[in-house]
C-alpha cells in the first residue's frame, strides 16, 4: 500500500524525521533567534527569527508584541511563550499558555495531528499585576534545532522526543550526550580544565626536576594532581608533614589516602630505601580541609603527585 504525501500533516510528519524541533541558532535565517523580552509593560516582545515546530516552519522578520493577560490572583503566575503549529488552521503563530497563580509553568501541547508547541520562554507575573519586567523573563526553556551534528540545548530543556542515536550539546554544562533509551554523556567538552597552581606551604617549592605542582578538573567531579614538591632549603620532608593545600572548590568530601612516589634511597631495608609514601588529603568538614599531608617511614627530599586523582 502506498503512502503518498496527500495532506499538510503528512508532510509535517515527514519533516519531523528530517530535523529536530527548535529555533535556528545561526545563519541568515537566525536573525534575533526569536528571543522573548519584557520591559515593564503589559506586553512581551518576540524578536525576529526562524524555527521548526512539529514539522512546520515559522519565520518573522519583524518584532511581534504579545499581550499579557493580567494576573487576578494574589500569588505569582508563570506563563509559557511558544510558537504553536495548528494543523486545523494550517498556521504557525506565537502563543502564550497561561499558568495558574501559585502553580508551576504550564506544559507545551504536543499532539501530532493537532496543536504542537515549541517553547521559547517563560515569565513570572506578580499577583494582581499586568506587567512583566526584563528580569521576569527566562529563555532557558528555548529549544534549538541544528542542520547537522549535535542539537544545542540546555540540560533542563532537552529535545522532548529524542530518537535513537540523537546527539545533543548542552550549552550550560558543555556535555555532549547520546540518546539510547536514556541520555548518556559521551563527552565533557569543558574537561579536563587547564592546570591551576597548587598552593604550597611556606618553605616548600618545586624541586629542580619534575613538573610544577598543580591541579585540574578531569570531569565535573574528579580532581587530578601533578608535579613534585620539596623543601625549599633542600632538607628532608618530616613525617606527617603538611606540604600544600587545595582551594575550597577542589576539596574532597571524605578523607583521601593514596600511595605516592618519593625519593629513592639505597639501603638494606625498606625503611632505609624508601620509594613510596602515603599522601592524605583532608575533607571539607575538617578544620584542616584541603591540606595534603605526607606520611612516610623515612624522610624523603621530595614527593610526587603525578597520577593522583579523587572524587570530590
């Protein structure tokens, strides 16, 4: 049996397979990206732009003012601004879905054969008010489309109807994720971060070998260390010595303990030879939070931090 394109809705269903719903983010059709703003009046303004919504296409090349329904309740009301594709009317147009005073933001309508909404912004209107200021409008719910590659979105406004293998790029987290029945992070584009200098205790510095002591984020919750630390005067490091400290944002929640490299010395027994020591990193709840302490059976002249990593 053939399935010809005999109606607008049939074509819209086909278009849904070609591209993801959303605002065009760049190029000649992007204009001002359908940005919604408020200015302390009884209207919000939709800036020019172009979007794909439920397989339909919408574009405006001039700003559009949308009237706000006054909030007659005493509690704040949250409304949702959308582009609505209306099959019965064969049209796409801006629309405000009014919320309930004291309630949450209303949900967009998604009926494949009827109305289909693309969220652009939400705003809060105070009780017994008819005006919306610029600070009352949030465009975080705005969804984006992309001709190729990952679809830009935010972690709180991912595509509503993902398909197997879809890629998204979260602009607020920097993550690239893939849909395989659930969203799976495949890349952390903001990680690893650049190396930051480690705060050394007075009297300690980098010896004349190895890398400078430093730390970085390997992922959103994993810190990595590198480098070597020694006494500035060249003397041995005492047992249970505090040698450096991590900044507040990089300190672990629980006490960390790991083996680290240290000076190799010749000798007939391990206590005389010594090639490893124990490093402890104090957790956030301690008064000594973030301190790096070296535990050793002998007194090495330096300690190495290469390869040390831990979850915060």
